[in-house]
């Protein structure tokens, strides 16, 4: 038969613990099942160990989904201010780092502790580490066949997150079970992930590994993109953020942001000197200058970048830029300096791939929001089945938005379990 619960939540991460705590504190008998040895590893490693747990500016505008409005009601019902109230209750302090991103003063452990205590306050039952081998459903509700024995539950919540960082135990469990019950899935992909390039093309830049600078990145979805799965990204995305050169390609916050919009075959465009008019600046600096073009560029850029990028641009950029870096600025024709500036402001690159789930911060795609009620996260097709957190086709930008979605969807689901 198996032990009976009102709700079984599979996945004791950010969204799962929140769901379980909210439902259990309102009187439900809840079991939380997770296969990991250690609780909430992704919270632990997040934000460099300090967990960027929300963003003060969180709104539907920072989420990608086939239905960008889906997250609206959950965010409105439980926003960043509500999570801050919860942290205050537990005397956890935080600070703002960059553009509304909030981090723990202490460590991510404090967020895990808060969620664990909230679960304990509701008397949540734990099955951990515990593997769910099979899930079935009959007139009596859901039946979970686990290696800690059978579990029966009137409602089942899929909260196992996405497939990013499989080395930490990430799996496609929620997607598999959702599919088993007939729910549609928006094709999952690694997101917030470094982009990689053809090894030959990248060779001249590989020596720049470690160089970082602020740039403006943009991505334009192909004009032909109409309906279907690809319509889940906006036509144009732009970010002013840091870029980091790596041995295999590009990383850093700017690239992670743009990667969620990028699809194989698309170009990305990088303005390497945002907010400046490099053409006019180089031409104006000519008079009486004894320095080379490369040295002049190195005044605004890391020197390594100026030299390597100019050399490569010369080689690959056709006759107009070839040899320009070594020329004295005073001798360089205005026309060639302006052509160089044009390339600096609009460096167009064709990535060949991403660094994959092993390096991704999140998975984008997931259970199609059209399958779920946005207030309860419950399946329309399979009543009693709920999906929360990253397993849903709602992907936040970098900067605390993904945790906010985990909290908001978890609270929406937890409250609905009680009402339902
Ligand atoms: P989450 O991944 O938190 O939890 C899923 C749980 O399910 C895990 O405990 C796992 O063990 C369990 N599980 C998986 N498969 C299972 C199975 N088959 N059976 C049983 N249990 C299973 N976001 C943000 O907003 N700010 C940040 O600073 C960061 N930083 C960051 C750094 C790194 C390195 C990564 C990889 C990710 C981030 N993120 C982030 C993203 C954030 O961690 C992520 O979006 C949320 O943790 C998602 O919450 P969920 O509860 O949906 O999944």
C-alpha cells in the first residue's frame, strides 16, 4: 500500500522546499523526496557561495518563456519583498551587489537553513537520499515506487529542476514524468552558458583567455522566425555586461545572458567600446601622436586585447585593416581608422555551440506553460500533478531571477495544494 500523504514533492531544491514548507505549514501532510546525499547543492554553490537569491527589479520582463506572461501572477503574489521578509524573520542579512542583485552577507548556507527550518516548522517528512523508480496513478491518487518503500499521495509536485550541472545530480526526472502523463515539453537547452567557436577560428583569440571588459552584446532573432518553439525569445536582446575570453570561446555575464537567446546558426554582435565614438576618438588623437594604432587602442582596452584583436582583425578583416596595428596613428588614414572603429563597435561572431549542461547555470525550455495553470502550477491535463521551478518553461536572466521564480512558483503551488 505505502505510507499516505496529501502531497509528495520530488526534488528538495529551491522550489521543492518552498512548496513543501508552505503546504505543510498550512496543515497538509507532505513528503519531500530527493535522491541527493547533500541538501540543495545548487543553492550552496550559487552566487559564488553567497547565493544571489533574488533581484529587486524582478518582473516578467526578465523571463524567457513561450508565454512570457505565465510568471506574472506568481511573481505578483510572492515577489522579492516577500522573500526578504522571510529572510528577516530568520535574521539573515544581505547586500545589493549590482543592478538589484541581492546576495547573502554570510553564505548560501543561510538560505538553505531558512528553507529547512520552514519545512521543519510544518513537520515535512523527508525521504533523502531516496530514488524514485517509478510513478503511477490510479483512482486513489499517485503511487511512487521508491527505494525507501512505496509512497501514496493525493497530489504530486515535480520539483527536480533542470539538467544543468549533471555532476551535482541534475536529471530530467520532471520532464520524463510530465511526458508520461501526457504533458507537452518545450525543447530543453543549456542556457546562461558560455559560447564556443570553431577551434581554428578561435586560435588567435585563445591567448586572450582571462581578459575581461565591459561590452554591449546583442542578438537579433532571424526575421523568418514566426510561431512554434522558437517564438519564445524576443526579436532582439541587448545587454551591457562584462565579457570574458576563454580558451574555447567567450563567457562572462554578458555572454551568459545572450546565450539564452542564441540558437545554432545565429550570429551575435559585440560592441567592444560601448558608449564611446571610437572613430572620432582615434581620428582626433592623430595629431602629433607618435604612438602606434595598437598602443592608442591599448589606452581604452587591456593591452593584450588591443594587440591580439588588431592583429587578428587585420588578418581576417581584409585589406583595409591588415597591418594597421603597427602603423603610427599619425600616419593612419582617417578612412582606415573609421573602418577599424566600425568593426570595434560591431564585431559579429558566429558561435558554433555552447559549453553544454556541464557548464550551464540553467536549463531553458521544460514543461510547456500552456499545460499548467499559472496560479497553482497544476496540470490542466492531469489534475493533481503540479510542476514548479526550473522544470517549467520559464527561464530567468542572470542576476537572481531564477531563484525568485523558484520561490514564487513554489509558494503559488504550496498555497494551491492547500486550497485544492
Ligand atoms: P534545484 O536544482 O534547486 O533543485 C532540484 C532538486 O531535485 C535537487 O535537490 C536535486 O537533487 C533533486 N533531483 C534531481 N533529480 C532528481 C531525481 N531524479 N530524483 C530525486 N530528486 C532529484 N540562480 C539564481 O537566481 N541566482 C544565482 O546566484 C544562481 N547561481 C547559480 C550557480 C550555478 C553554478 C548554477 C548551476 C545555477 C545557479 N542558479 C542561480 C540557478 C538556480 O540554482 C536554479 O534555477 C534553481 O536552483 C532552480 O530551483 P529548482 O528548485 O527548480 O531546482
